[in-house]
């Protein structure tokens, strides 16, 4: 159904209008386009999320003994893992997986068509952080704790991109804060049933929960010294909020292992991950110990590579060593 626009708005900026009774969004997801190349708000939000995320975690990583050089080396691996994991997890969930993607493999790369599943990004990024922690010889739980802080701030900007795109749609609603997408290029208007129609602002709900989770993580980051606690807190918060929020999202209901409980794919993933988290929590809390004051969290308890002993040199650059008679001997000339 189409809604009648109100006669007056409480706020009218053209691209954003606030009723009564609803919130109207009229933003083209494409900022500008040159030929086939389109610069989109959603992509811009990814860039902003990365830059703000790196700035945001700098104080935390410094306190934990993670150098900026290490962060710079790891972040590019995580960005690649997040995009690949998020896209692949979306693709494998599609009902037309074989005909739409496996037989047309170039479509797997077509992220501009929409479709990223954040659960997939979480899985692959955590695995990547474990691997890089082993390579860099730092505590993987400390590195992942920094990673979830980065993710928590980054998601906020991602949800802003979702709000602009109109790609997270809730059920039809008459609540006064319902969202009406009006721009014909928005994802919501690709479906006549959700264009110019009030729907639950599911993306805004996600944004609000992201802010709450971020606040909780910041509270714990200053008070908890046991590595892995931020990771567990973030994962539990994410699976619980996703399970609840998908009750208002207009996604397809699917069955799982023959169970028809009226749940969506992300809700099934949340349930499975919640169960998996229980033994992981036990292992983390059993193996991880609080870092004593004065110790460097990133390397505490992690065996480091032995540095070769420094060889004494003369002013002329000759390498010397002390012989059996106690006198210095030149073993390598300049």
C-alpha cells in the first residue's frame, strides 16, 4: 500500500523528513557515477568505518602492547577476510546457489548487487586473527579483543550505510517511527511492496544495539585484564541481538535439520553459534589468566624468538671476541 504524505513535517531536509507520523528517507544509494563506475554511500561507509576503527582502538592497542606497525600489518588481512567471509556466507545461503552462483561464478564477486552476511565475516576474521597472532607471536585473545572493538565501532557506520541503502527491511508497520523509503534507486524500492510504505526500521534497531554493545565493551576494556573477555562479550551480544532483531526483519523463514520453528537463517546461525560458544567460553575462561600489572598483555605468556647476541665491534667496524687467554681477538675485519 502507498501512504499519504503528511501535510507538514517536524523536520524537512529533503533527503530526510520526520513526520508525523513516519520517518521518510529519500537518498540515492549512489553518490555519483562515471560510466559504469558508481561510488556508493555503503562503500564510503566501509572506508569511514576502517579509518575511524583504526583511530578508535589505538589507545587500547597501545595499552596492551600491540604496536601500530603490527595493527597495520594485520588490518589488511582482516579486511580481506571480512569481505570474503561475509560474501561467501551470504552466497551459500541462497536458494539459487547452484543456478545463480555456482553456474555463474562471476556473480559471487558481484557485491554491488547486494548481499553480505556479517556472521561469515566474524568466522573468517577470527580465524585470520588467530593465524596472524601465531605469526606475530602475540596472544591471539588480546588481538581478537582489539578486533572486536574495531568491529563494534565499524558496524555503526555499516548500519548507517544500510539505512541509506534501504537494504535491511522490517515488516510493514504503523508505528510512528516506521521508515518510508521514497528514492526509486533505494533497495527498498526495488520491491514495490516496500517502496513508499512504512516498515519497521530494522537497520535503526541494529544501529541502536551496536551503540549499546560498544558502550558495554568500552566499560569492560578499562576494567577487565583477562584476555578473551571482550571477544566472548561481543559474540554473545551479537548472537542474542541478531536472534531477537530478526523477528522484525522481513526475511525468508527457513527450516533447519527438518525443524520448522518459524525462524530465519540468521536466527538459526545465532542458535548454533550460541551453543558452540558455551564450550569455547569454558576453554577461554579456564586457559586465559588475568595479566598482572606491569606486564605486557600482548606478549605475556607467549614465547618470543630469541635474539642473536650482539657482537662487539671496534671503532673501525671489526668484530672481536675475547679469547681463552682473556685478550680480544679480531675474528672479522671490516
